[in-house]
């Protein structure tokens, strides 16, 4: 029997029992849909982390008081808080003077404060105090005006660069450039407005005010830990720059070769490793649990195919009596079970896609549906159908044609 003929007969059998076929497919539909939704959420989260969190600048990394590993547990964080020293301006100067694979070096400190313009007051705004070159390192583009320069930082000028949300709240219909806002009661001139950055898990990235680091330290005091952003001279020298920064910091901290770093170097790779460490097991467990539905769906398909063999015993006998071989009968029933499962997989993927889009629209949770996941889902559903149809097809192929023809219709 040609393969296309087997598919035609399988399709005719499925269409001939529409309701039964649909009910048979429910297990596969829900199984595939659940797995795909889980994969979509995980992949969306991974892409979101890469784009919004792990992206810390071109060929850039950060030197901070805490490492990524310190955030793995509250106990580790408390131990690091006791052990680690603050990152200071002297550390900034040492890294700037290193040269070698290290390119640009900047620093920033972050706090929350109240920002006011006229009668409008914004509470708990992120005050980002930076050196002037942070704009280049972290690719902060201006929608209007400019970022402050090195001269304004060194002269401790009261100038600021504000986020899009702050500009919209204070200056909905007017030009913000040249206006004076008050940050914790101190007057600052607005010289630039940042381009819209969007949000991270529903939290706006545009509700900020950036001021010169020297100005900030003069007002708020210098006894605080900084975050230092470092770039390599090229993509090829990135790891060399990381190693050089670690050497500089270890020398400054007088650490012995066998002593652990009492500072953190944060790279996109380290952020992704932490993400995989936290969510990798959750992802595997979630997919494993939801895959149980596919097993149930396979059992249902096997059961229905056995019923189908019993119902079509006389049909099988007629086919065998006019020359159908065992392989033809086997091929016919395997094609039917595989096609059933493939239809269920396709419907499940469609439902999962709609659910993922709905989640992305209604919540801050990102989703993504990679083509590889769709392909694997279809292959798995086809495999489930094929495996579930083996025994019923084998049973049908072994029927004695004389006994089959005697069967009641």
C-alpha cells in the first residue's frame, strides 16, 4: 500500500468519527499546550533577562561590592556584607590607571529620593549619580538635550539628566530643558531627557534622575559603596580586561592567592549562569510534570485504536481477502494513530500560542515561542501517536481473514 493511500484512509477514518476523534485528542491537546506554554514563558524570561538585565553595555562588566553568587541565598549575602569592603573612588582611580585590556572606566551610586517641580512631587525616584562616561558605557541616549560632561562633574555642577517618565510628569506640555527641579530640596537644572527604556517586570526604567557623581557625593557624603563599570578595549580582549580588573582589586585588598574575592565582578555570563542555576531545575521539573498529560493522551489513543480495530474487524478481513498484506494493515493503523496525535499537537500549539500572547498582553510576564519548540512538540506528538498505535496496528495485522469475515458488523 502506498504511503499516501494509507494517509488517505487514515484521514477518512478520523473524519468519519469527528466527535470521537476530538475527544481522543484532548489529552494530547492539553499535554502539548501545557508544555508549550511553560517553554514559552521560560524562553521569554530568558530573552528578557538577556535584553533588559544582562545587557550592561558593549564589552562591559561591573565591579561591585557583592558578586552574583552572594545573592544565591540570604546567608551568603549576609556573610558577604560582613566580609566585603566598599568600592571607593580610589578603586576607580586604580582601575582607570591600569591600562592594558581595560578601556573606559566609570562609576555610579544609586539611591532613592524625592523630586519636585512646582506643585508636583514624585516620591522614591531613582537618583543615579554617575561619572560622565557612564552614558557611553551603558549607551544612555538622549531624546532631548545631552548628558552632563566631565567638566560639569569635576566642577560639581547642579545639573541633571532625567528619565522619560519624570519628564512626562513634570513637563507634559512644555520643554524641560533649562527648567529647574528640586532633588531632596536641592535645585538642579535639567540639561537632557533620556530616550524611553521601557520596564522590567512591570517596573519602569524611566523613572530616574541622573546627576554628576562628584555633586552627589558632596551633598550625600562619600561613605557609600560605588558600582564601577569597565569596558575592554575590544571584544577579543574582554576576558583579559576582566582578569586585569580582578588582579587590581585583589592587590588593593591585599588578598592572598588562596583567599576568596571580597568583591564582585558582574558580567552578562555570570547573570545568565545565576538565571540558569535558579530556573534550570524549575524548567526541567515543570516540563516533566506537564509531559505526563502527553503520556495520558497516548494511552487514550491506544485505547481508542483498540476499539477501532474491534469495530473494523470485518473491514480488515475484507481487505486481507482481496490481497492486503499484514504490512498494509499495519501501515494503515499506524498512519491513523500518528495523524490523530499530530492533529492534537497542532491544535495544542495553536492554543498555547494564543495563551502566551494573552499573558504577554495582560501581564508584565514576557513570552517567546521559538520555532525549535514548535518543531519538537510536533515530533513528540507524532512519536506519541506512533508508539500508541503500534500494539493496535499489530493486533489488526495479525487478524485471521476468515475469522475477521465472520465477525458481526
